[in-house]
């Protein structure tokens, strides 16, 4: 089989033959006049013949060029049609986003109407999971979750914000039990814990200067819940003090339903949008940009 010439050279040939001008071809292809001229020269050298001749101020194909043009023109037309068909399919297909139930219920759902109005082309479909979300799930296009490095090398990840965690409880509990040091608080209050985030209390305690033994005693006396969503509901019910991402309790803190006497601390995790391998990154970029704007509004 004969070796095919450069695809760029053929593209320059097709545009020049169709438009009758190197300058016009360069403008359409978003390259310089010189770049098109070099591609045409390369193509002529490949075949060993002249493919264009001058006609007034423009160029027309020679007999050899006229023989080549129909096949090249049809090939690029078919390529354009195929690419357009795939683009339409990708744009029209629903974009499935996986999200932990707590993040979905407390932050994303109140914003879904605005998200769908701002990005209708996404045709967003949201699915939740109470288990650890695997960003490689075949049935989703992207995953929104808090996670710490290392991350998969072959997956695009849009980092949206650093995770900050905070100890929260109802005003009634804090009024009588939150006076004094963080250690004294842990010794007096019922600690609410969750199996899905076992590292949260140790991170907070270390930042507050609380020793491991005090934390261990508090956790032994406390109550444990399977998922973060249930943990926060327990805190709102006044069952004790919970530890949670500040983002997920921002509304309750603003309303005064929960209080946080101590400042939030930053962890090594981030809220990120993980795109599944092979997913069109343009749709993910649009969603990530929208999420960043929303998160910036929350932080102000």
C-alpha cells in the first residue's frame, strides 16, 4: 500500500483547491500563509508533480490536482460529518454526576434548579451513594466528592476548594458545655462519630492540641453513625457534638441551628470533580466552572 501523505498537507490542499487562494485557506485553517505554502510544497514533493497553477491572483488545481481533489474533498467532508455527529451525540447525552448523599442533600440539591437553568446543555442526571464513591464507575461521567491525594494519574480532576472541617452542635449544648478548652469540651460532651470519616475527629483534635488518650475516651463514650448524613441529623437533634465539612453545615450555622465555637481547620483533602476516563472534558470544565462560582459565593 502506498504511503499516505501528511494529513495536514492534504487539509491544506483541500482548503486551497476549494477556496482558490492560499491566504483564504490559511485564514480558514487558522495558520499562517507560509504554513499552508509549506504543506502544499510537501504534498507536491510527495507525488513528484505540481498540484496548482496560477490563475489571475489565485490558484487552481492542475490536471493532477483535479484528479486528487474529489477524493480528498469527500474524505474531509465525511470526517467533518462524523465529528459533528459524535459531538451532537455527546452534547445531547445526559451527563451523569455521582455524589455522596450528604453532599447531595445539604449542598447540591438546593442549587439544582439554578444549575440546570445555567447549564441546560448538560442534561444533568445526579445519582447518590451512601458508600465510598468510586470515580471509575462505568455508569457515571463524573464524581463530586471530598478526597485527599494521591489521585489516579489517568483521570482529570478539577480541584474546587480545600476541605475545612468544624465541630458543631446545637446552641443549647454549647451554652452549657463548650466553655473552656477543646479538651474540656470532649470530656463533657457526647461525641458523634461516623464510620465513613474516621480521620475527621483525630485531625480536628490534633489541630486543637488534644491528646490521643482524651480523644479515645471521648469516642468510646460517644455514638457512631454509618454515614455523615445521619451524623448531622443527630447533631441537629441535640444528641451531641459532630465533626463535619464546613460546607455541609454552612446553612445551619448561618441560621443559628448549629454553632461552632472553635474555628474550622483545613485538612489535606479537597472537594473535586473527577471525570471518568475518556469523558469529554469540555462538559466537565463547564460544570467545574459553575461549581467554583457557587462555592466562591458560599465562602464570601
